[in-house]
């Protein structure tokens, strides 16, 4: 997650495991499930958490519920006061359509 956050702040840095294409794919999911929030208006921590969550979901190695729960906990720890609610809403919308 630290690499995603650093990449968002300085796009010249490289992300060790997540490629720019995977970020683009994650961003499409974020736009789909948070349509009222343009990517450039989402809190950088929240954006990094969501990108990581959608990337992990795409790997299909961990149950989505676990990824969602962990993402909410990360948002509570590192995000703003409303971050966990926002993350829960976006990933919950995804889950309604995909699980």
C-alpha cells in the first residue's frame, strides 16, 4: 500500500508488484462503484486502499470478504474519519454485484 500511495504522490516512482495497467483496471472499478467521486477527488489514502483491494480481489487468492474487512481496518487506522465508511460503501457495492 505504501508503494501505491507513493506512486499517487509522485508518478515517476515505480510500483514493485502492481503495474500501471493494474492501477488503471482498479481505477475503472473505483469509478464504477463510486460514480459520484472522480479519482482526483478521492483522498489519497482511500484511493491507495481501494486500488490495493481491487488488485487483491482480481488475484482471486483471498476471499473477497477478507479483503473488504482488512481494507476497512486499514482505512480506520490510516485514513480520515470517514474513510472506513467510504471504503465500506465502495467495496460493499462491488460485493453486491459480484459475490
